[in-house]
């Protein structure tokens, strides 16, 4: 018999109670969400920014990179250190995704510039962000988990 006339509601309520009382039940979709987001960040780098493309490299940066061996003129992928540094971890509030690369905030948020070497203006190139498709897919990950 359906609770309140809604087919399957009893099964869903039982599953929600299980999830609420045992954190192990949410570990699987949390890990799946973290893994999914690492892939989305990779897509941000491959596309050169999503949904909006990042500001291009300056002529000076392109010239400097062309003079170095094993260097790339792709935006934010000179050595791929930043691109390959992202990780996720499970915390009590959910999933934390980030990087420990010290220059990541400057690249993500931009820098107005200053005087001296290494203080050139840097445009914001947000790479650590959710896309609309990511929000839908993570919702699907949890929907599938609750339904099982």
C-alpha cells in the first residue's frame, strides 16, 4: 500500500532514514561526486574556460614560453602542475575540492598587479567551478543512490 497515496514513498522514506543515521551510506555518492567534479575541472582546462573562455595569454608570456623547452602556450597549462593538482576529500559537510598550488588563487580570481618582477596584472581565469551540467549530474548521482 502506498503511503499518502504516493507509490514508492514508503521505500524512499525508509532509505532516507537509513541515510540519515549512517554516514557510510552517503560516502559512495560523495566520492562519486568528487570524482565527477575532478573530470569537470579537467574539461575546464581542455576548453580554455567554461562556460566563458579565459582571457588569452599576453604576447610577452607567449614569447617567454616559446623560448623554453617542454613548455606550452595553452592558457594555465605551461607545466600542467596546476591542472594536475586537483584533489577531493570527504569532510563532515560534504566534499572539498581544491589544490595546494600556491599560485592557484591568483590564476582563478585574477590579480590587479603591482610593481616589480612577478607582479604583472593577471586576468581571472576561473577553473575551479561548477557548470550547470555538473549540478544536474550530481543530483542524478544522489537520485540513483537513494533509489537503489
